[in-house]
């Protein structure tokens, strides 16, 4: 599960950078919002699944 979340995080970050360079206007904004949601969701999932160390 963690590997899937890390993969989604990396793909969404790369897609966001790529669309920022290549797209413009409303299309760029909508894709950025979509990839931003994926980044936040995968980061939240990774935070919930983190290993908890005692001490």
C-alpha cells in the first residue's frame, strides 16, 4: 500500500510540474487542482500508515 501511495505522490508531482510548463489557462488550473488533491491525499495516507516508534 505504501509503495502505491509513494508512486501516486511522485507521479502527481511530476504531472503537476509538466502541466505547469506545457498548459495554460483553465486547463492548467484544473489539472493542477486535480494533481494537488492526489498529492494531498497520498501524503495523508502515508502519514496515517507511518511506522510509529515508541520512545
